[in-house]
C-alpha cells in the first residue's frame, strides 16, 4: 500500500492505472477507521482492480460549534487497518492542498439537504458535496462506496452524481454494528461507559419500530410515538428528529441497504395545516403504478397523546445564543443569526411566553396554523427594549398541554 499526500501524485497514479485499463474503487473517509470503513474497502477490493481510500477530516462540513478540532485522529492505526484490508493507495491530503488560498467554490444539492440532519446542521451537506466532488475529480473512480449509517449523505451524493452526469457508480453498503446493536462510529470514542450504555436506546428504538412494522403497523405516527417513549426513558437523551420515509432503491447489490423501490410524496395546495373541505392533495411518485394498484386514505384526526408527547420536541435555536457587544442599538451583534431566536417544532396553535430567571415576563409570542411550526423572536421585550444576557425560561401553552424549557443568551 502506498500513502500519497499530493493531489498531483495521486492523479499521476490514477493515470497509470487508466492506461492499464484498471477499474478503480474509492472509499472516502475522515479516518479513525473502524469496521464500517473496512467493509467499504473489502467490497471495493472484491469488485475493482485498484482500491483507493482517502483520509481527510473536512473542515468545510463542520459547524462553528461542532467537533472539528477534537474529531478523533489516529493515522498510524488507520494505515495499519487500510493495509490489512487490501487498500492499494491511501490518499491523505492536507487542508492547504484541498482548500488553497483563494478557494471560494461550493457545491449545493437542494431539496434533499434542507430537512433531517440538514435542518439542525446548516451548511453541513454543502461541505460534504464540495469535498466529495473534489475527491471524485482527483481519484476519478469507477465506483465509490458509502455506508448506510449516513443514509441522507448517501442519497445527497447520488443526487449530485446524477445531476452532474458524473461517470461513476455510487454503492451504499449496510450498517456495521457492535454485538449489542450500536452502530459503529468514530465518534463513539467520545462516550463514557454510562453514555455508551445509554446510546443503546437508539438501536432499541429502531428495533421497536422494525418489530411494529413486521407485526403490521403502518401508522408512522404510532411508530414514532413508541420510539420516542422508549428513548425518553433515559432522561439524558435529547431527540433531534425521528421521521419515517421511503427512499428510492439504488439498484446496488445490497437491497437491504435501501429496501424501497419507489417513494410517494403528498402535496397540499395550502400552507395551512388545518385542512378544510375543498383542499386538494396531490400524489406524485415514480411511474410504477399499474391498473391493480389501490390507494386508501384514512383520517383519524389528532392523536391527543401523540400531540402531547410531541411537545417534548420543542427546541430553541440557537441555544445558547452568542453575541458580541457592538456599542450600537440594539446593543450587540451576531452575524449568523441576525438578532433572532427561533422556537421550533411548535403545535399548530399555541402561545410562547418568555420569562427572566426571576420570573418577570419578557415577551409573549403567538404561533398560529400555517406558521410552519416555528415562531421567531427578535430578542426585544414587550416594550421593544434590547434584552440582557442570561438564562431565560419559556412556557409553551397549547390545547394539547404545556411545555417549559430554558435557554441562554451570551454576549
């Protein structure tokens, strides 16, 4: 196995392989290799003449308060594992090579990056697609291998490759798990023993969902409710999101990775989620329906217990809010969030009351059907005065129940 750090050297090696009509497989990673990464290498070795693996912790896909600096790195161990897995070339570029001075280009894939992980990690997928496209241009693989653990990432990459007519195949391989079911991840090294045990609730919740589906349950709301109830048994678990979706089957040799062969989407001709007589729902999807297909619809109304449980998903973004003194009205500035705090995942109609830690009412915000589950606060009091830094409490009152939380504002 050869270790290559220069883009020019890597390209020269690829040219040599192309002259010999060799097929090239590629497994992009951020290092701290584990059996999930190794499974990608094994599949490439099995299917291709030459296997290239990259190790690069891409700063562009990390947010300002994420773990770029402390992300686990162990190149010596990675070299040993990659060599043992049969990797022919290990590409280890530097930041200076990947993003030279003056670099200002980005690759953006829309419509599939704004939700799920993309909703809580703005800019993440733009960083992923940019670095992956650069790596594809350097390695020029015939096939690139990704893991199902980052399912949304794999779908985004496939969309980019298709949209840009790139001459390569993307294959998604199944998740590799520990014996107790926890998905293997480089970030698992962050976990203490108690945290490692609590993390098993993720697999337990997924197993519960699979069990319900196998037993015939087809109501996503009921499945999600059971999953959340299981996760909330551990008070230290904070749920970002749980959704149930269909995704297109990619035709790879691993149908268990994405077992659905088509997806259906529903669009309503009104932004108001309080549907009324006369509203039109449009069904769109892959043209696989035939004369024998039957679509059945049932409206059960609002599930009160589920709606009350969903109140636990209310969150404040950003929390904490960081600003800096500016000496001008409103007294401090923050370039990213522009003096706005969002209350997200709100019920269709509710009131949000914000209090100081001593119990003084600062502001009341109303959320109505059609507002999309989010209400913004301009960080001014009822008297239109700038707020101070500190801990604030908020109380959400709705017909489904109440929710109380807190957040921080830091100058």
